[in-house]
């Protein structure tokens, strides 16, 4: 089991390493100068073009490109809670079943699924399992070659911790690609600075429900940890109604959202996903 700081640091280092590999690729294969390759917007434009063309030149960095582009889709997303879909969106989502799954498997990992706890982290994989247990169906365009694209979301029987068999999507197991998929699919999605979330914790706790999802993000909005809402707690020290979270990697079902945010820079971001509206 990882500690909180290790999860934070490992994802940050992975993101830096990924960008350096992309820069080396652009410089070596496309003749782009180093300074231009470090322009994230330009790099994203080039990678999108290569992927749209199914250019074989991109094969060697396909994994890095898929994740980088999901991390880069920030745009002007800095908004408070905003309804994205109809009020009836995902009304079939069963919060009690999601909660029951959390209680059963937050510590004792479900062996029917692969585990990534020793290679990249298992937090997003676990939360995807929670959503599936609550009734959220797979998204599958029928092309196994598209398992790295954020439009798809599934973990099929027989999936392992390797990508080669294409039975598990990037969006199921990688925080940034999960974000790219679920911001378009949930009933409501919001992003807040930690300062905003801390100051409005009582209102926030009345706006999320069992089986909803939160992601801890760096200041740019890139997520590094994915967690599920499992309850609430009255914190007498701070006189607040706190949100209780469950996750893998930092295996817990009693984690305080409020106290976690207090540990990190105030400009870090909190993404909140209402799978459906209301309880």
C-alpha cells in the first residue's frame, strides 16, 4: 500500500517522464527543435494529427500520446458545478450497490479484476469497478484496437495487467483518461481549487452522494488520484460535515476529503463527478 505523498509524487514523475519521451520523439523523428517540442499546445496539435492519420510513425509513442492528450484537455474547464446532461442521466445508477462493492473490496481486492497496485497504481481501476457494480454499462465501440481511446470504457473477462490483449481500456485504469471519458458521461462534473472546496465543504458535502467520484489534481487540473464517495462525517474539530472517501493504493474507506486537501497547495484542484443527480 502506498502512502499519500508517494501516490502524488509517482504520478507527477510519470507525467514528466512521459513528456520527455514525447519531446525526444518529436525532435528525433520530426525534426522539431527542442523549444518548440516543449510547447504543450503545439505538441498536442502534432500528436492529434499523427493519430488522426493513423501515421505509423506514432506507434512507438502511442501510449504516451494517448495519456498526454487526455492530460492536456483542460481548455477552459475551470467552472463550478455545471449540469452537462439531462436531469435523468444515469438515473439507473444504484448507489447502494456501489457502496456495497466499496465495503467488500476496498481492502480485499476483487481477484476477478487485474491489479495495478505494483505498477502505476490501482485507484482508478478500483473506482471503475465501483461504477460498474453500481450499474454503469461498458462503453465499447466494438474495435479492440481502440482500447486506448477515451471514448471506450470496459474491463472484459480475462483482462490482465498487460495491455496486449486489449481487454481493458485506458479509461478504466488511468486517471487522466478516466477524466476524459467521464466528464462527458456523468450527469454533472465540477472542478474547484482546494481553497474553494475547503471554504465550501458543507455545501459540497450536500452535493455529492454515495458512489460519486472525486479526483485529486495538480494545479493544472491533471488528476493524480481517483476515489469514491463512501459516506459523510461530522468533524467536531473543524465544525464541518466532511466527505468520506475510499480508494486503492492508499487502501482506505475512511479517508477525510477535508483533511486531505489541507495538506496540499491551495491551488491544487478537486474534480467532482455526480454519476447521477441526487441520491
